[in-house]
C-alpha cells in the first residue's frame, strides 16, 4: 500500500498543473499573443477615432442638412420634403449622402411615411424596414405603418404580423392601444370576431384612458353581434 501511494505521488508530481501549461503556452507563443493584443488595441483605437472624428461630425452635418426637409414634411409639402427645393436637400438626397448615419436612417422613416400617405405602399414598406433607430416610439410607428401598408395591399396576415411587432416593441398608452385596435379591426375583416372582441376588451381593461377606449363599447357590441349572426 505504501509503495502504491508513493507511486501515485510521483505520477502526480510529474503531471504539469493547469497553471504550468498556461505558462508554457504563453512562453511558446509570446510573439503571436503580443501581435494579437496590438491588433485588438489598434481596432479599438480605429473605432474610437472613426466615431469621434468621422461618424459623429457626419451625422451632425446630416442633421443640419435635413432640417428643411423635416419642415416641409410637417406642412405636408411632400414633394419638397422628398426631393429638396434646389437649395436644401430632400430626404432622398439625405439617404444617398448620409445613409449610414442615424440621421440617414431616420430619413428612411420619413420617406416611408410619405410614400404610405401617397399610396405608394410597396416603396413605403421598403423604406420603413430600413429604419432601425433607437427611439422606441418612432420604431414602433415604423412597424405599425408597415402593417398599415400591408393592409392596404390586402395582405392581412402580414399586417397582423407587423401590428403585433409594434404592440410588443413598446408598451405605452399611445401606440399600444392604437395597434391593438387595428389588429382587432383586421380580425373583424377576416371574420375572426372572437379574437377581435378579445383585443377590444384588452384595450378597455388595460388602456381605459386611451383615445381608442372612448368608443370601445361600440366596437365590442358590433363584433359580438356579427359573431352571433355568423
């Protein structure tokens, strides 16, 4: 027994520890690891310098250039908003010159909303899908507006898909009841009155102070009547 224990101890001493293995690996690959570390540091530095001296100034320039287009949008001068006035850039010019910036992405939202109001639904969907900003309300409106465009194209399933994305994207008393209501109305159009009633009641219970809740009893009664007569 004593000899076995002694043999085991000898074997244990001969087997290198994890720390020893790591130390040996570092010693053997010191040059490679040094160059990897230098490379990572260089990439971080390049990203920092790019954001500080290229990306940020470019976005500020884009925001200044888009000011007049936004003003035209607010007064429903959509042609000037899209194409500019000969002096100031329109949204289409903004995405050509600054498409990679946050301002350029916001321009896609404006373009999509203009095309939606003009009845150009497919192009509206294309541009609204390109918006991926961090503003919850605008992002939610973009998703819901894609749903509106699909609804106009008689693609009810896609409309419901994007309305539900808008509902899940941000829970608030403005967009959530609005898109719950549009979901419910779409279900009514599809003769799915049970689901429509469920959503109308969700508005009534969870968002009683919303605009949609004011006449919600009327919509519930209509759907219930339709379901009975189905």
